[in-house]
């Protein structure tokens, strides 16, 4: 029987894919993969780049193309049947890839290519791919002897299982809690756009009135605008204790998983000869030592915390005198901050939202990338998608040729993982004469349209969309034709946020906003007075924002750097110590940040959350060249595309940055953007 994951069209046949297809497809492709490796190793001819590396890339790409839509569906259209199939197939893939990473014959073949006489003449991208493969073999435990080899494989399998279970627990806990309200008075203060979100939540479950849920648009509506302090407190507590022992009778408690994940990561790192999993993580990053990361973060704490304390003092004073809140609590911060922003700058998110209807923002985003990068986006009808909200765009170059594609799915709904992300559908890679084009999945969780009103975004939502599309451009505009160095593949993890954070800058500039912002009723551009107030408010509470990011980064890195098997993860203890040093308004002791911290425990950012701030140094510095030469300067845009986006990981990220900027990065631009003196 035909299986759409194997025999389907170039783009996934989402409407034809069922949970029953997953395991048979993966079983078949893993068998083919193993047969291909066996044939490669049986070849008596001397190993060459084509016979070893290109052959492996083809086998790996066949598997990746089948697994990508399965993984994507697990994130955007989850079901019990799909979970079971996903988990079983993932276990097989991880076991296969771990064994492949420990295949000494294959390692020897790659090493023979590296030591061959033809190696120096290979293009740089090919040489880099070989070096990366050898490094990855070593990080997979190829040099380990028994019983360490088998133990490493067991750890890899168990970590994959725990990571999936952690993420599913957060999704289930998010979907499990709600508060149904039938009296509108309880929601006083929430603007119409927020009420529409809550009405939509009720309608989705065939209820009258309003439904408060733990999806981001609902949480934001309540915490930022609801006058009812008790309601804000209930929503805050429910959101901040998700997937912990304090919510849902502990049904989705991630406490034990955190302990297990940390212990296994540490054990795996020690097996490979590293002192900690933090040190191991730096083998594939720009930063070279744990101390370098800690010094980087502590330096920012010293600069940001005084400003954060001033922010908090101002907010406390305002809340006390103007709002009657004498004991400012975390569930008051969003609410009081909105009121203070209105008072100081005559600006609120609600005043901005009518200028950011989703369709206009999307059109503006495409206009920006056309002006900066010479790339046009064109909606393609008739593409098979997983939900009516999803759509597909072709990306065209200046000649009109299709060079990439993107699936875009932007609205929050039940069964869809929270947050925003870019993921890979297909990678740009050449197999013989066939060039496979890159295709991205771009996913957000914005408030959906409601009766009579389009989806209206906050400016933060606009930044999120630009951020994720920046990741997408990094993937889609690559010029590399080897999968291992194509797009984001192989890019140092603390540089991978550079193109995404870079794109956010255009949503702050007048030139960019003129393309993005259109009032949903009048079509009016963002008035100059409103733009001026936006700019004046740009650094509003930036100190408090920075220390929160520093709290996340320090907690994550210390958690991995200081793990002691005799003491366990000590997640809440380490978090408390970090907050004592960094935070200006620590949350209550019952808050459970780690238990829903999917970035760290299931999203690939373990010992790497600091990357956001590290890469922001690079992005602010890089964008300063555009400010100097023209926000839409085509030559500057071409240089950015050529030196950063197209190059993939064929050379170190620092080298790419220097090629674009003409020097190594400086933190001055970032400090200025936050209103901190350099």
C-alpha cells in the first residue's frame, strides 16, 4: 500500500498522512539507510568525498524528508494516536542515529577522506562538512569502549523520550486549565480585541460567554488589562505552575523529568570526557569556555540591574499612588506597566494594534525582504496543508525563479504547541543533477480573527513574526548545496539567532513601519505622532526585560555547568540563587519556571539560552551598518545575503560577521538600543 511519507509528492501530502503511516515509513527508510551504509562500506575503492559524504547526505535527506512532516504535525495538530506513533518512531530514529554516530568503519571512511590527497582541493564547504562530521562522530561517542558505548546509546534514547514527554506535558497542562465566565463584569478593563480572544475560546468549546485559557493571547489579555486583581492572580498562578506538582493534581508534573534529563545529560558529557554538559555544549558554539559565558552574562547583569531597579521603583510608586496597589506582585506587573506606559507616553498596545492587522503585517514583511534582499513572496494556492489557517508561499529571486518555499501557520488553537518557531521541511541540497529547494515551517500563536474583526497583532507580535521569518530566511536563502552546511545546519548555536534578531530591527524603523502598519478600518499609515511615542517608549522597562532574559540564561547555564550527581538538579535552588543576584521582583516561591521551560528541556537550548543575548550583540552591531548606509540600501542587503544568509555553516559565524561588518563585533550598538551607556 502506498505510503505518503515515502511515495508522496515533493511537498508533504498532509491530508493523506495518518498516524498509521508513521512507523511503517520510518522502518522502511531506516532499512534503506542501513543498506546504503553497508553498501558504502563494502565498496573496495578508496573512500572519496562523493562516495562517502554525498552518499550519506542522500540517505539522511531521505529520512529527514519523511520525518519533518511527522514532527511538524506533532507540534501543530497533536493527537493521541500521532503521539504514540511519533514516540515509537522517534525511539527507532534516535537508536539508529546513535549507532551510526558510533560506527567506527564509517568514521574511518570519513577520516580517510580528510587525510586523502584530494582533500585540500575540495571546496571550502565540502572541507567544512568533513570536519563537522568528524567532530560529530566524536560527540556521538565513536571512541568509547564497552560498556560506555552501549550506555551512551541508552542515554541518547532515554533523553529523546524524556524531551518529548516534557513538551507533551506542557501542552497538556496548558490545554487542561480554563476558567469559564458568563458575566462580562468580571472581565472589565480588557479591550475588545482581548474579549474577542476569550469569546473565541468559549466558542471553540461550544460555550456561551468567555473562556480564559493558558494560551498566550488569553493570558496576555488578562494579565495586561483585567481590572480584577484576583482574576489576574489566578491566571498567573495557573500559567506559572503548569506541568508542576502544584497544578492539575500533578498529572503533568515535569519534576522527575527535569531530574532525569539533567542527570543523563551530565552522564553523557562525562562519558565523552567533558566536565559538564555545559562544557560539552560549547563544542558546537562560538563561546569556547563556560567561564566566558558566565563572564558575558555577569557583565550584562552589572549593566542592566541598576536600570531594572529604577524601572521597578517607578512602577511601584505609580501602582501605589495611581492604582491603589501597595504590594506590587508579579501578576500586577503587566497591568500596572500598561497603565504607566499610557501615562508616560500616551501609548498603549491597544492603540497600536489597529495598525497591525495580520494580513497587512505579512504583506509589509514581504515588502521589506523584497527591498532589502531582492526576494519576492508569492502565495501558492492548492498546496496540501494540515489546517485551513495554514498557507504556502513560494520565494522568488529577481529573475522570477522559485528558490524556496514557506508554510505559514500563525493562529493559536487547541492541540498546537505554544510559542513561535521555524522548522525545516526540506533542505537545499544537490543530489547528482537534482537540486532540492529549501522549504520552511513558520509557526506562531497569534490571536485568530473574530466576528467582524481581523487578527490584530501587538507590536511584540510583529517582532515575533519578523524574528521567525529571519530564521526562515537563513534557512531558505542559503546558497549551499551540501545539506550538512546548508541554511542553519551546523551553524554555531549561539549565532543561530543572529539573522532572526536582525530582522526585528526593521519593525522599529519608520521605513519598515510604513510598509507594515495599516489601520485595519481606514488603511491609514501609522501617524508620525504615534510613531514618535513608540520610539520614546522603546526602552520602557528595558532594564526589567533584560534582567529577566539574564535570569533565564544564567539559570540554564548554571544548571548544566554545576550539576552534581550526588545533589541532583537542584533546579529551584539554583533558580533562587540566580534570582537573588539578578531579579528585581522575584516571583513567589511557588512559581515553577523550570517545569514549562521547553526551550531548555525539549527545545535544543540546554546550556544555550544565553545565545539570545550573545546573538543580539551581533545583530545590533550588524544592523548598525544598515542605519549608516540606508535601511533599504540594496547593496548592503546584498552583502548581508551574500556574507551571512547564503553561507550557511561553511565557515565560522564570526568569520561571516567580519566579512559583512569589516571587523569583529562590539556590544556598543546593543547597549545603545537598550538605553544603556556603553
